[in-house]
C-alpha cells in the first residue's frame, strides 16, 4: 500500500533477494507481467501491468507503487476480495 495526497494505492514489487549472493552475476533482462485476477470475471476485469526491466545487483527489484487504487481492490461491489484475499499472477519472461 502506498499513499499519494488524494488516494491510496495497492503496490506490487518483485524482488530477487538472492541475486546479491551470486558471484560474478552480470544481471538479466526480463519482462514482468503482474495481474490481479478477478475471481469471477477473469477475462474482462483483471488488472494488468507489464514492464521490461534489467535486473542487476544494484537494481534487484522492480514494480509499481500505484498498481491499482486500493479503494477499487477493497470495494465489495468490484469483487476482487470475495474471501478477503486477492489472487496475484506473476509471469516472468
């Protein structure tokens, strides 16, 4: 969760916590696709974001501080949290 002056957002980050311990690791490039899956309408109401990032020992994480409005995620009428949990799908290429 992050805050901006007028709204709160759901934030999502991918972090490779072990890459710092790999000797002589030169990094890698990856395309990240992050999706909050809608439980009853996954083809029309998913929230998707994607980005290409070069992971290095200096920049081992990447994500979105404003993935989606927290009010949207928590709104019962939107249906993203039917049992109090959300499904987050991560695809790395």
